[in-house]
């Protein structure tokens, strides 16, 4: 999820296995006051943690988030802000690894 307050935004998440048991927690912050950017950062970190944990290749990764804006950025490349292209390139690379 992403949360923005005044001059900072934060994100966090939980990776769970098929039995719904938490396997990893993560959180961080971004400098801008932008909840959409925070959610994008959460997706990127979730992929990085998933890859670092070396889960079996047949495990699936489902990402749930609240922002329709961020969802539309993932579905339609044309809608992505130019300033966010580097982060989406990193997410795409991680998706190919997964």
C-alpha cells in the first residue's frame, strides 16, 4: 500500500505463502508526497523481495493494491508518467526474472 502525508510518502507490504502465512515484511519511503509513487515502489520492492527469497519457480506472486491509477499504469504503458519510466523498466526486468 502507499500512504502520503505532507512531504513524505511511504509504502509497505507482506509476502505470504499459499497457506497465507507471512514470509516477509517490507516497508520504505519516497521523498515525494505521492501515494501513487509509493504504491509503485511497493510493487517494485515486492518483486525484489520475492526474487531474493528464491521461492520455487512454480509459486505465484499476486500483488494487491488500492490504486486504480497505479493499476492503469501497469496495464497501459502509454498512461505511465515519463518521470516514472525508470522504475517501470526495473519492475519489468524483475517480472521477467520471476
